C-alpha cells in the first residue's frame, strides 16, 4: 500500500501537446488504488498518477480524455509480496505466429522471493487458445520457467501463469495467431475482371492482380525481375513488360512471406507505338524485333478474349488499334491485307496494304 507505480499520460492533438485537459484514470483489472481518478494535463500535455495496492497480483489501468472514443490501457503491472515466491514477469518471445501447429511462441516466467530468484518453484501454465508443450514447469537456478505455445486456430491467445505460494494468476500480453500466408494461384485479369490461370499468350503491358490470403494483412509486394514483371507494392497489380520469368514476393504485416512464380509465356503480343504504317513497314518492324505479324486473326482474337480491350490498360491510349495480319498469297496479288482491332474486336478484310492503314502489332 506504500510502494507506488507512476503512470504518465501524454495528451496531444494534431501532434501538439495539450495543456489543462482532464484525463480520467481507471483500474481495469486487478486490485489497486489510484492517487486520483482525474488529473489535468500540465503545460507539456502530461497527466501523472500513482498506483498502489495492498493485494498481490496483476493490475491494469486505463486513461481517457473526453474526446477519445475509448480508453487506452497501460501495460499490466505486478504487485508482489516479497516474502512469498511470486511471478515478477511473464514475457513472450514474439507477438505473432502462424496458426499451423508448428510456429511456436516461447513464454518465460521469472519467480522471485525476498528479492532473489527462486529455484524449484512449480509454475502452472494455461492458455485460452492453442496448445502448450507443458502444463507445469519447475523454475531453474535463475528463477525462470519456460513453455512454448502453438495453435492450429486463428485468434488471440492469452497465456496465464501461477505459483501456488503467491496464488494470484498472472497473464501475459495477448498474442495473435494468423493463418499461413499464401498467394492465390489464380490471377485476376485487370481488363476483364476474370480470374483464372495466367494466360500463356501475353499482351505486352497487360496487367493482372495477385491476391494474398492469411497473415495479418498489410501486404507489401515486390518482384525480383521488374524488367519482366513489375508490381505495385501496395495493390499487387503486375504489369507484364516482356517475355521472361519473375518471382513475385509478398510480405504480410506479421512478417510471413509467400511467393508466386511467373513463367515465360509461349508468346507475347506487342504494339509498335510509332503510329500507323504500311503492311511492309509493319512486317519489317516485327522482323527487326525478332517477331512477326500475327499469322491469323485467331491469335489476336484469343488475346482479346483473354485480356479484354487493349485500351483497358494504361499503356494503350488509342481508341482503336487495328493490327496488320499476315497476307495470304491472294492478298499479296491484290495488294491488300486483313486487319484486326485489339481495342474494338473488329476485323476488316481487303485493306490496301501500300498505305499506312494499320499498326505493327507483333507476335514474339
């Protein structure tokens, strides 16, 4: 009832310390006595209160101002009777773990008596979630006893510890078990909003969205090869830049990691953005890029069906992009060719090939 613990609450608004603001303090759990239940902040925005107790055990207090929606709890403190073997601290090795039954959190309890570590005290452990490797542990020469906690269920876990001599139950801070982080094998095509496997024919600068599950959210994305596939670190939207392989990594807020491998496609369809050209010019442009004009309308129709209109992607600003299709022998004799529009899904036959009527859309 004499030795006191001092609490300091700091009140700020828009980053500025607030003076003369009433702060209400309350004992949330355990038994303790506050020096005052209401304290005004000083010129530095601080309100100070002391807590005492005549009963051994764990105590949590809270503080609240009138503008706060809910009170803020302070960390738990422990009052002890030094003549009895008592738990003076309970610590967890980490605050989060995977709910896979393997990832473990280590809890360590310290038992003291008359100011020195107490050996040979039996500590009983319990939990509201998950599985402890041991229910009781005897303290070592340093007064320490440890257990591990695993869980196959998602949720908050509170581990409690007790020694028979003191009798009071001491709770550790809550920890969180999260589902194992993974990336959905199906991608969402941005231009169609359809989910499925990544097509094996890409539209250059086409975009797909990856979706992660598990962890505690707060996902951060990255690519090991952004020249091939760049990714928005916040949204998980990938832009496919050129043929190749890339590994996408996502990290959740609880530091879990998952990966998704983008494999080299069978083909990639790309647009030369220099404007409309003649058929021969388009053919030369594609050959110069180790590519070719589409052999048939079917290839570009497949791209349209899988990726949607090219104009759905930021890279393509044209309202129409009619692409030259490889000439048949008949087309060559007549000086014409077929075009297919990768924005409007429109095919036109017998387009004069000697004038700049269409774009060089190349298949590689």
